[in-house]
C-alpha cells in the first residue's frame, strides 16, 4: 500500500533535517572545545581516562536505572494501567546511554542529568502531556483505519468442519 507524502510533510522533513544538522554540528564543536580545554588543563592521558571512566560508570548506572524502570513497567501492566510514563522514561534511558558512551564531557553532563529520576520523570510527564493521541494514529495503518478480520469475510469464504485434537504418543 503506497504512502503519500504532501508538500507540507516534505518541508517539515527538510526543516527537521536542518535543525538536527545544526544541533549535531554545534554539539560536536562544543565537545571538541571542552576536550581541548580539559586536555590542556589535565593533560591528554588523564582526559582520555576520565572520558573512559565516565562511559563505564554511566553505562552501569543506566543499566540499574533501566532495571528499575522495567520493574515499574511490569507493576503498572499487572495493575492494568497504561505504562506510558515508563515507556517514555525507557526511551530516555536509551538516549542517556548513548550520551554517556559518546566521548565528551558535554554529552556526559547531559546524560548524567537524564539519569536523575526526578528530572527524567518531569521531562517524561511534559512529553506525555504534549503528545496528542488519536484513534487513527494507533491503528498502525497510514491510509485508513484498521478493520476487523471478520468484517472482510463473506459467506462463501467460510468452510464449516470439525476437528479433533490428538496427542502425539511418540
């Protein structure tokens, strides 16, 4: 089934690409600047060691925080509640892991901020409050709402019969 994209979506895609390009370029330049400054102050080997240590410690912290979010998710599902908060926090922890493993102090600082449960929960609540859900967006189909399988059947498509479930003695 083809997906049709209108001009507004193409323009939004180009704007999003431009913003991401500027963001990644700015973050990379800032990382290089900070690494050079810290390297000039501490020296090359201590700077590299510090970057490696923050990546190792950060990944361990992300793992422990991720296990906590998974437990909260399971508790919400067991109660029959929608675990939207935990899903968003889980995605944020994935981003946090990427930030902490990326070499540099600016991304490490941002990753450490996202590791704080209160900051992460506040951002997740804000994101959930600003996301609009519609039944059409939840169908998994871009062009038309999902229909029941049974509504597509005709009488001549149905074959009646009987079956017997047998256990295999082998």
